[in-house]
């Protein structure tokens, strides 16, 4: 005979729940979910580690120069001898000499010291250039200058682009029209050509307007030029997102509650585009480093004797057949830096994408 069915009540539900294993359901923030997706992307994390190591090595350039290489980035050692594996070798060989038979000067090719790979007590690890300067020291100082310009210009460019996009997207009307035409004006010129034109003009006379005095040859010139020419590449996509968010109910509710435009822009709209701006910032760093290298290579960026990866490639191209490492080594540094930052930026974009698939962890 079957047992009579018992009624299912709240008390019986609580009793059944007590018999189950305790399972806690914890709400996760979007930031935590993005971090959980990012930490599974080992390629992106490895790329970030590579970029951080490059930044750390370049930041330690003064320590390496004074403690190990015992020379500065612009110190010339053309007439010195370096002891390598127990033998004295001239830092820079060749040049001109007097032929006793003809009593005339004969010019021969200049030979530079090749990489010593720590066999010269830490000096000239990557060899010397045609002026007898330590290539390893100049590589680290050049990377420091390139990273300063790349990261600094990305910060300035992102800040200006975000502010202009917020103003254009929130106020719309004439403010949006003026800012959009400003974006179109910059967008109409090829980036590198516009940067070369502005950089070349400023390198001649500098900038002395509005109480700002920037001398020719200053690192501020390529930094500000790159910041200016890349503003629409961040501002235009953000403006489109903010125009869409401007029509949402939470913005209308904030306006109805009497919130000021400044508060709405930076408290309601900015957090909703922060993930996009962060991805753009990481990707624009790599783009700015490439742009700086191109400007410096063409003479419109960092000016000699200040080193940068672009100027090192430009100075090494004349000896590409006899001393190829002078141009190849800074080229490899650019490739590793830009590639690592681009891969990390792609991984960060995938992690911040709310439509990405999340695997349940047991």
C-alpha cells in the first residue's frame, strides 16, 4: 500500500535545503569577471610580462650605464682600446692614414667593435657605433625615450579624446558639430605625413606661444605631435558610444533628478565607456611607439645625439653590410615591445567584452 503524499511547504523546502551541501552563491562584479577571463589567456599575460620586463630594463638604463658599462649614452670612445679575451681591441678602426710612398692621405672604411658578450667586463656588450659609443647603453636610453614618448603621448591623447567625446556626445548640437569637424580635419591627413610636417616645423623654431616654451630638440615635440595627430582615432569611436548612451533611461533619470552635466558625464557616461577607453589606451601605446620610431628615423622626432630606437636604426643603416647589429637590435626591440603590447591589448579587449564566453570553474 502506497504511503500518503505529504504536502510540500516552506518548512519542508527549508529541511531539504539543510540536507544538501552548503553552496554559496556569490555575485561577481564585471571587473572580477573580466579578470577571470584575462587570467585564462596565458598568451596575453605572457605578453604583458614581456612588456613590463622591457620597461623595467629601460628604466634601469642609468644603473647599467654607471655601474656596469661605465659610460654614458653620448660618451665617445673612438680612440680607446678595450681588452676582450685577453687581447686589446680598438673600439673604432679604420679612417684615414698617411701613405709614406705617395705622401697622401688614404681613406679606408671604418670598422666598429662587435658585440663582446660580457667578455670586456660588461663594456660594449652589443658593440660600438661609428663614434665609439656603447650600443647597449644607447639601446636602453633609446628605449627609455621611446617609451616615455609612447606612453606619455598615449596618456595625453586618451585624456583629450575622452573629454572631447564626452562633450560632443552629451551636449550634441553645435558642440558636437565643432568637435566632429575637428576630428574630421585631423582624420583627413595621413597620420605619418601630418606628424612629419608638424615635427619638422617645430624642430626648427620650437614652440613659444600661450606661455609655453619648448625648445627645438626637446622630447616634448614628438610627444605632443603624436598626441595631437591620433586624437580622432580614440575620440570618434567613443563619441559614437556616448551618443548611444545619451539616449538611455539612466541618463534621463539623472537629468530628471537635477544632476549637473559634469556629474552625468564623469559619473554615469564615463564608467560605461571606460573599458573601451582602456583597450584603446593599451593599443595606442604600441601605435605611438611605432610612430615615434618613424618620426625619429626620418629626422622629425628625437634629435641626435639623444638616442631613440628610431634614431639608432637610422644611424645604423649606413653600416648595414659591415655591422648589421646596429640596426637589427633596435629593430628587434621595437618588434618585441609593439607585438607584446598589441597581443595584451587584444586579450584585454576579449576579457572586457561582456559577450565573451565564461567557463564555469569547479
